[in-house]
């Protein structure tokens, strides 16, 4: 093969490589421009039982692969979806996408889920919990010890609002407030943490 032939082959290979690169990058650009979607995420914490409203959410643009990996079923799934057609089935943290059958449902929650307006914040004197510190929204069980040494659970799955070294404020259903205050009167409440809170 003479020099002229080798030169022509090299030029043709370079041109083909350039064309393929151009087509590949162009395809990526088109995919990036047309493959983005909007998902709803919580703007702030949403308590269980809450009917969703537009102001509770923010719209986040994600590309197609991200949606497939992280939030395949995330709302909205169709252009007709509206936030007020959904209810929180558990606490939804800020930045969390809305997943049907995961944290939201199209039907109102069952009667055993306390609506936010029926909750009160109660502050109780507690023993020092130790590290890691209690975090807001963490769920704990609260116990008191009677005079004869018997441990009685006064709250199950109480959601923490604020925690200090010797006090904790939790959400309590309104009808249970008098019982909790009476049970904790003059004693130090013991906090029992749940595993999911320690693993955060």
C-alpha cells in the first residue's frame, strides 16, 4: 500500500469517526431536551392523614433515567393528576417524592390515623436519651415507672417535635392529653427509641 492510499484511508477513518461523534452527541442532546419530566416532592414535612395541597409541594425536573431509577411511580403520572386528589398515608419528609401505595393514597386514610388538627404538642420531663440526639419527626415510645417498679407505656409511636437534654416535646392526640399528663405527673418519663430512628 503506497503513501497516497494510506493517506486517503486515514482521512476517511477520521471523517467517519467525526460523523459518528457528531451523531452520538446530537442524540444525547435531543434525549436530554425531550426526556425530562416533572415530579412532585414535599416542600415541608407532611403529617399522616393530610390531604395534599399545591402549596405543600414543589415541582422538580428530572431526566428520564433518574425517574426510572429513583422514582418510577412518582406523581404526577399523567397531566390530569392534581395534588388535592391524594392523602399522606405516613409522614412525608421535605424533598421526598410522592409514591402511590408508598406514602400517598387516593382515598382518605382510615379512622385510626389522627388528623393533624386533632394533635397537641405536650412537653414531658424525661431521662437523658444519650447519643445520637433525638431528631424532630422521630417516633418513640414513652414509659413511666410506678411506685412498685412496674413500667407502663403511656404513648406508642409518639412523634418528636423538639428534644432537649431533660425534656421532650411530642405530638399527642387531643383526647389522650389529660391521661398522658396525669400519668407523667411527678415522674421522669423514659424514652424508648425505635430502630429506624437510630439508623437515620
